[in-house]
């Protein structure tokens, strides 16, 4: 399709020549949006896979949300603990960039929708491949972005678990995306070389006949929509005034409270069924491993050597806090109580929570996470006892780990080979 004005009336069935005609549709507009998506979607795919790897899904069955992943788990590796802000950066990019790309995606879909209704449906083997990739691309894009946004907003309207749906959907979508890019990228590059973006934006083009907007205006509308979504989402990764700008984030614009415990939470104690009797003086932490088992009160834990670490909390929904000062007992010191005195032999750990409702009532941490001196069973934060919503009487805090692995209201630690 060219970029010249088309004056045919938009009538007839979807397959007719005049139905989808618009003066704004054309190879230049489609190419610009396509190149932006090529970079953005690739970033989303890479950060999405890294986010999945951060859950250490090979630690079956506790952390494994996609048990049938097979060869699709070829890239998995032991998630590191350095730098301590790694997951915060990765997931912040994944969610924020994904939301900001929505107007670009919608603009691209609008520009190529006539292709879905071309007649005849198939003209050659190459055309059949292009149509198939386009169908999977459009369907996969809508599915991935829709499930991602619903997960961010904590609205689970889709059937099944978010994790396998989004994981498998990402592979289908990105496979179709790569096939489509291989078919269309040479033409897009040629178009942008012949008619550069700067030259087109500097041209004060007027709306063509049959259109109320110029190409520059259309691109500005898409770009402005992306910037608006960026401005109303990115603040969830910051504290203070910036967080109030995160109007589209469920954990964004609200006030998390004041004082040492006044930072963002995901789930409150009441929401997951934690009662005051569960965390009172009768609470005991059960630590087991190598055939040993002991029960420790909070006073017993406070009597042990205390250590501090400045670490953030970062959640899969994209929000995060700045570094908070946590204080408590090192996980490797608790492992030593049940026979793992040699730090080089400290294994991983299964963590059980008191919570009655919701997911991740159990979590598993790898040996490298347990051995890190900043990995704590935290009893205090920012110089004050943990609040009930932040996990009192004790919670896990591990550098670079997703928030759900930093288990709150810990009831039991079981050390051993995972």
C-alpha cells in the first residue's frame, strides 16, 4: 500500500477494496511502528524470560508453575543475588515498557488490519506463511498484552493460572513475531531509508482528503498515548511524590502509610487469613534439616547475632520499593543450627508461611541465595519491628529475588538438597 490519499468510500464487506481504505495507512506509518515494536517486544520477551527464571522454576514442585515446559526451559539458570536490584530493574522494565507500548501496538494493528481480510486468502506458499504469521502475531499480541495488563491490575478474568498462560503465549507470540519481522523487516528498512523519519516529521503535511489527521499527527497521537501511559505507570518503581503519579498501577498512587513500615505491600495480613493469635507469643519458628528439628521463639531469634541488609522489595506486577534496612538472622546461620556449619555445604531451603489464602504459601530458595550474607530471616525493618502487613513476626528477605519469594509470616524452614 502506498501513502497517497485514497478517496474511495469505506463501504462494502471487509474484503472489498474500499472497506478499510484510509489515507493514513501506508508502508511508512506501518514501518515506523513496526521498528518500534521490534525493539520493544524483543525487550519484553527477554525481560519476561528473565523474570520467569528469577522464580527458580526448576525447584519442583514448589516454584514450578509450568511443569510441562520441556525444551522451553532450556535457558533457565540459577538466579543470582547480585546486583541486589536486578529483579527490580528487570520487572520494572518489563511492566512499564509493556504498558507504554500499548498505543504503538494498537496503531500497528490498525495499520495492518486490512491484511487479515485480503481476498483471495492465499495466493502462494509465501503468502500463506505471511498470513499465518500475521494471524498468530495479532492473536498472540492481544492475548499477551491483555493477560499482562489484567495481571498487573490483579483482575484474573482468564481461565487457568496466569503463569503458564502468559509463558506459553509468549513463545507463540514471539515465534510469530520473529517470522513476521523476517518477512517484513527488509521492506520496512528500505522504506525508512528512502523516506526517513526526521524528514517526514519535519514536513508540515496536511490531512489528506478523506482524513482528519496528518501522518505526523497520527504518529504524535500514538507517541503521546505512550508517554501518557509511561507517566502514569513508571512512578510505581519509586517512593515519595513520584509514586502518586502511578495512577494506573494498583499498588501505585495510594499512600502505603508512614513511619518505618510505611512502604508498599502486596497482600495484607487480613487478606491472607493471618490472625493475631497466629503471630502472638505462642508463635514458634520450626527449623529442620539433617534429621534435626528445633522450635525457636521470637525472643530466641532476637538473642542470636543480628545482621542488617539494605534491600528492595520488587513484585511481578511491576511495583517496587527503594532499599529498606532489614535486620534479623542470616539464613545460613539458621542452617548451621541443624548441622550445616560449613558454609560451603549450606543447601537450599523450603519456606512455609502461616498464610491460609492465596498463592506462594510455600517457596523454595537455592543454595546460593541461602549462602548470601544479606539473605535474612528479618525481624525488623528500618529500626522497628515488622508490622503485621510486612510479615511479623518474621519474614524472608533475599537480594534480587521476586517479592513472592520473600515469604512473610514464616512458620517453618526446611534445609536440604532441593
